[in-house]
C-alpha cells in the first residue's frame, strides 16, 4: 500500500505513497558540459531503508524506481508490457512463467538471474523480516508456511514452495488460486530483485546494503545514504544499463524536504532553480504556479483518491451506514475542490479512481452528492453522535480542506466537530491499527499497480483488517467472495464485473466516504525539458534532457 | 522625551504648591498622565479593545463560531456591505473573526501579566528580604530562566503539553508565565533592596516593627511602581508572543480564534488574497503598540529615574 502523508494518504497495501512527492531534476547550466551537474528532485524522507520489500510509500519508491528497473512497465492504457521480463505467461492464471531478458546486470557487473528475484520475494514474505510488502506475496503457494497468519506463530519454512528459479532466466510462480491481476502487479516496487550480495550468511539484508543498495536500474548509488542524517541522495547513471539512458547528463540528486511547510519550501527552491523537479506543488500555490512556471507547470490526472474514514469497529458511534452517508452528503465537495484546491481535485463519485478500468462515473450518486437538508434528517434519524473528532496529519497540507469539511459538518449537521491535527500520519495509522483511534480521519489511496482490485482488497478486504490497511475494520464475506471471483475470472472484462459488484457493496455501506479524485501538480525548472511522469507518477529519467547542453 | 519629562516634573511641582500639601506618588502620577497625549490615546485604544474582548457582539452581529455564517464559495471575497473586511479563506466574515480574536489575545496577555507580576513580585520580595541563602538560590534560578530564549522555551513547553486535555489558552499562559516571571522578580528584588537601605525602614525597625509590617507597610508600596511599569510594558510583548505561538501551531487552536492563528491560515495565499492576513496583523500591531505606549507613559509618570 502506499500511504501518503502529504497531499494524499494512502493506507493499505501496496501502493501509494506519501505525500509530497518528489522529483527533481535539474541541471545547472554548466557550459558545454551539461552532464556534470546533477539534476535535482525534491522528495520527502523515505519512510524506511531503501530496500524494495520495505518500501510501500511513494517517496522511497521514487528513489528505488531510479535504482531498479521493473519486470513490467505500464503503458498509457494501463496494460503491463514486458520490460526486464521478456515475457510473463500463464495458461490458467495460476502457474506463471516469467522469462527474463538476457544481458541485464547489477551495478557491480554481476549478471541478473532468476534466483535474485526468488531470493528477494522470499525475503519480503518471510515473517521475521517484517517487510511491509509481505502481503503482496500472500497469493503465492507456501506463503502461509513462511508467514503464518496466526499471531505469534513461527514460520515453518524460509522459502515459499510456489516460487522457483527453473534456470538462470526463468522464474516459475504457482499461486494458491488463479489471479488475473498477477502480471499487472509485477511492475510494483515490491517485485524488484535483490543481488546475492545483499544478504549475509543468515539470509538477513546487511546494513551496508541498506545504506547503499546495489540495483539493476538506470542509476547507481554513489555513496551510502544514512537515513535521518543525510539530506541528499546522490545517484549517477550506470553505464552497463540495458535500457534507455538520458542523452546529455549523468548525475541525479534527490533532495529531502521535511517539516510542516516542506512542499512550500521546495516550491520556493524550484522557482529559484535550486531544484529541477517538484511533484507536489502545494494547493495554495497552484494559482501562482501557473503564471510563474508557464508551460513548465503540469496538471495531470493521478490515481490518488482521498477519503474520510471511520473507525467502524473501534467506535460504535459510526457503526450505522446512515451516519456515514449523512456525513458524506453534508460535504460540499465541489466548492472545496474549487476554492481550496483551485480545481486541482474533483469531487469523487466512486470508490474507484478514474485512472483505472472499471471506474463508473456517478457510481456514488446519492450518497456523494451535496444535500444538506437530507443529510441533517438522515443524521438525526440514525442518531449520529453530537460531537466528532476529525483527524489529519499536519505535515501534508490538509489543514485548509479539513477545516472546510469541519465547517460543512458543523453547519449542515449542527454537530460539534473538533479537528485533531497530528504531527505525522503514522500517529493516526498506528492508533488505528491498535483500534484506539475513535475519531473520523482523512486517508488517501494511490494504486500500487493500475488495477481496480487495488482499490478494494487492501482497504476493505477481510485479510487486510488484521495488520493490513483496512483501517475502518469493515468486513463483508460477500465482498471478499466477489473479489476472489474477479481475480479468478478469465478476462479483464469479467473480472471488472465482479469487482464492480464488490464496489456496489462499498457504496451501499460507505465504510469510507470518497471525497476527491486528485490531480498531480508538478513543475520543473528551465534547466531541463522533456519531463514526464509514468503511470506510477515517477519521473521518466531516461527521457529528461538538460536544456543548456543542446 | 527628556524635555517633556522635565516639563512634567515642573508641572507636578506647581501642582503640589497649589494644593498646599504634598501629593502622593500615585496622585502625582495620575495628574501627570492625564496630560500626556500618548497616554490618552493608548487608554482610548485599550478601552475599545477591552470592550471588544468583553462584548464582541457590540461590534458585529455575526457570530464567527456559527459555521453557518461561513460561505466557502465566497472565500477571499473583498469587502462588501455587511462584511467590511471581506471574507477569509474559509469564506467566514473577516471582521467578526478579527473582533472575536481580541478576546483571546487580551485574556492571555492579562492573565500572563498578572501571573508573572504576582509570582515574580512575591519571590523578589522574599529573596530581597529574607536570608542571603534564599536570595542566592532564587537569583541563580532566574538566571537559568533568563538564559532560555523566550519563544523557543515557550514553544517547547506548549508543544510538550499540547496533546494533554489542558485548555489551549491556559497552556499558553502557563508557558509564557514560566518564562516571563524572572523579569518581575529582578525588578522587585532590586527595588526592595533599594528601599531596605532607606532611613524610614531603619526607623521602622528601630521602633520595633516586625518583618511582616515592614514588608507590607514600607517595602511593598515603595517597590510596587517599577513592577507595575514593567508588567504594563510586557503585556504587549505577551500578546505578541501568543500570536507567535499560535502562528507556529502550538498556541490557541481552531476552532478558537486568535490573530496569530488567522495570520498563519492566511499566509499561504497572501500573494493574491492579502486582506485575511492584513487585518489581524493590523489589530495585533495596534494592540501591542497601545500597551507598550501605555507602559511607557506609566513608567515616565511613576519613575522618572527609569527613563
């Protein structure tokens, strides 16, 4: 899940990322030799060490995306196309064969092998390693042996029996049940490989590797990154890289911004050309950014959705669907989108983002439309609580819209609303995990891979209610059954039908309230051009050119 | 300033002669103050602000705590009839919010001033009057507090306790008092030590007055003036400090209203919507200025030597 602390929060499974993103590139004008000065991008501090299995948020994923190259890439129409993999094939969606392309090497020159993938995935799945990406592998046969779901149970094996390196370039994966989404998942951070050098004799990842990971992507790491101390991560182009390389530059630098006004500070730096890419321009600056950056300002659709969530199992006051529906109907999404976000968000009308197939415009018509009179009536009938707390993280630029939501609820429902800003999103998530959080909260979800299913299972599935990112605690057996049917379906169209039926259950019960579909607002400096983002909102570095070296 | 004071002292002298008997310190000061335009101006300003703090509804019919008065779609509207300052980023009436914001600023300023004067004054009196040992300990303690940068220290205290259920206004008062009392302590201690060497104290002692009587009848009345002066001047400073803490997010919290909070909320959009920042900032500056002017005038009147 990618949870975003910033503009978006995602909780859950695999995908999304945090806040403010970062990107940067920048090349200072260095005379004829543009290649010598780094391209600089803003990021927030990665939540964990830079290891694929530990990284399920957007900031760390941005850095890992530069160090590693995924098995599959996503096309504009959200299909997986082979990349490091030559092919990903299956007859029954249950046994998958992944063939690797020849000639890929690690940054130290060692060849990339199928075993590297098997090792990395087994490491991530193994319970004692406590990898946040472990749940990505739960559909693999033998996952229960390495990561028993019972609390306190010890794993019976260190490796999953469904995972096998048939030869140097072939991986065979057996799933416990057919899953048509498996090919799509392979492009996510969690499925990157790890070199043999990463492990010590006990099969643990060494401290040295965590600080200076050896990857197989476009960039290699020049010096160790000490998390919490270092404010920059320096990378340079790996000459042995098999894919496309940037034309006229070689150095990449990620600059870490943290604190309450990180996005604002970085935006000032972008204007001063101290950084080259900023992918989380704060909403209060959107109007001025359009004039200040001109055609270097970009406003693109993204897969992020924000919700208002409720701790349904932890606080009986939110137990009735009518209470949640009334809250939903009391929020004037359209006006908030216009006045607070200058149109950079649009009112959400589904639990699913328009960025994936299966989204139905207007799916949430009644409960997501602004109807103060009906909201008040419904809330009174259902006996909604006279006072609610509304939690958000203070570091992600949420204050203004949360104030607006609170004003909506106060005015339209006639209740007291206390805003509860927390320093970091993690504070709220941790309290939710322990079922100690009683207030409503903001949360956001960015997909990990472009599939409708990624908006359902991680946030509302039964398995995710225990240690995953199902923070409301809402569960429904029929919902899980429909997801499974969707996963087992032979064609994407069939799968989507089942997923949409599952979505209908959400729309009926409203465990969360969808609030906004986001756009990603980013910009770059005059020193670079040809900047674009891929389907995971990461910068496509190979295409970036330095302007001054032309 | 100095020539004015001279004139004032001459006037005071004439006054005494006219009345035929010596006026006391307070009567003299009052007579002096009434004639100073700075004093009159600041008293009028403070009077209006106090009225605003006590009965904000006299100034505006809009209740800013009623969310129904906010119209988000009209956010950042410039002044219109009925909304003389326009609307803020949430579409709430800016004038009503600014008026209601006076209460927290003034309550916090006054409570802090009172608390620092009482705590610092009492400790100062005790330190000066009692044993050397108590004086040494208390003086060292104040030096430690003096060494802490005030805003930084208050920030630390306020942020440490902000998760507790303590009322945010009391918390600000507490944080500022902890860091503000040493000033009153020092002034009081110095004044008491000076007074103790006066002949009338020796005389009182010779006549058999006990320590309690000496303290209350002789020392306190003679040492009170400088503490009052410094407290009045500090009041403005405390109001500014409250705004700073609220601006930084550890002071008064929404949905309470405070000028510092309003400034913080308006700063990101200042470039194209300056009014939501300008008005609370203006009120804040004028309030701080009024209290500092008052303090200055009182100081000149009560203790010309301090000039």
